C-alpha cells in the first residue's frame, strides 16, 4: 500500500521544519528565514502500536513491522501564493499530492524568532493559508466550469457534475472551504476528479512554548480550538522545540525524559496517531514466527481487499479469512488457545475488517 501522506504546512517561522525534523530522521534546514525548506522533504514515520510487542511475544516472531505513514514538509507559504508569490505554485502543487494537511500554527511569543507578519495571531495566520487555498480552488473551478458547461450541452451525464461544481464555486465565493460544503455520497463521487485543496481534512498543530507544557494550553491555543471546532477539524498541542530535543535522545532515555516532564507520550506520537485516524485508517494484524506486522487499511475495507494489501494473489484467490480479535489472542495466549475457546471465526468476502483483527487469509 502506498503510504498515505500528510502535508505539513504553515507560515514561515512557526516551527514547521523543527517539527518535521523531530518527526523524521530527514533533517530539513530549520533556520530563522522564510523558505528554508524549498523542495518538500518526505519522511516515513512509524505508528507505535503496543499490540505488536504482545503478539510478537506470543508468536516468538523474529521481527516486528509497524504501520507507517508519510509526512511531507512543504515550503513556507506567504500571502499571494495563489498568484505565484513566494513559492506559491510549487507549494500548492505539493499540497495537492497529499491526502490531508497538518497545519502548524504558532501559539507562542518569542523575541528571538521573527514572525513573518510582525506579531503572533494564530487565527490571522490560519486565515492567510486558508484564503490562499480557497483562491487556488476558485481558480481551478473557474478553469473547469467552461469545459463542463460545454460537455453538459451535448451529454446529460455532465449536468449533475455541473450543478455540483457551481455549488462548490458559490461556497468558495463565500470564503468557505469545500470540507464544510454538505454533500451526499453521490455528490462526493462527482467531485472526486477535481482535487480541491480545501476539501482535505486539517489537523491544527498548536505549537506552544515549553513554559506552557504544564497546562498544554494558552489563550492562543483556545482560540485555535474554537476556530477548528467551527469547521469540524481537530487540534493537537505540541512544543516543537521540545519534540526535536526528545527525538535526538536514544530511545531508551526518551520515556524517562517524558516522565520527568509529567508526560505519558511524546507530542509526536499523539500527532502521528491523530493523523492516522484523521485519514480514516485502522490496522489489521498478522503474526507468526517470521514476523508480526500491522497493515494499515481504510476503515470499511472488506476482507479480500485487505488480503490484497499483503499480496495481490491473496486477493485474486481469496477463499476466506480466519479472524481472531486481538483481545481474544491475548486472553487465550495465541491462536491455538483461541481456537479451543471457539474464538476463531471464518469470514467470507463480505466481511468488513475491524481494527485489531488478527488474520490468516486462505487462498487458492
């Protein structure tokens, strides 16, 4: 499965590249200048899942392979990007290729780090980027409307597409993102060929100073939460500087350091999990003496398609899936114990895979 990806966006100097450095082993040039990240840096990160260690212990697996996802660090944006200001066109093209957006918002004051607009105002910053994305979407919809109008005259199939695009244009004209446009499932399908930037889900990463770690909030963060709630998006609070520090420690020391700060989990792991869930992903598990592995799939995936994530032959020759829930695997100490307790299920082609299903696929 190609890794689903989140594009990390934000105005210059909000902590975007610092966060990306912490997220991945790839080092983007984090410096006190706009545009220090010009080509999007790509990092693959692991989704930590304690269930894998438990299953691996039961199966005596030689290796563990967690699910992973891709983060793309996208060049800092300035007002006017939709008209090609700064690295505008490149920035917009790079976002178009990602599945969702992590929008880093500066929620800290600092005399050492210049703000591109001269003062800290997270809502203004969010709106600068949202406006650029909306303007780019408007430009796109205006470009395609003429074509679709012509097609609708000679082919009735295009009439509902035209109606949908006109609704989208009207919504964008009111300054609203496409993700807040109410669409039924048929309309969602009709708009799929048109890659609206404002249709993507957004996770706001509120970047705070270390002095706010005890409460994980401040007046800036509260304003971002209110804004996100109104558009149906989520917010996660992180301290990018601290995350970069933690990422440089050996794995054995990270937990201890977090504990000393009174934190159970790093902000990065929370960010990765939130991004994973925002993309609508769950994992099914496979385990044996060779490996224990997490396979990411989109929620609602049927058993044959899930089998296809492992190998296309498994999907083509699918007979059935032998499924044990993760908790049953643990309670009955493995598949043999689960089988004795009657907890192994044979599922057919119409089975929807659930998160934490431990599966063996039968195929011919």
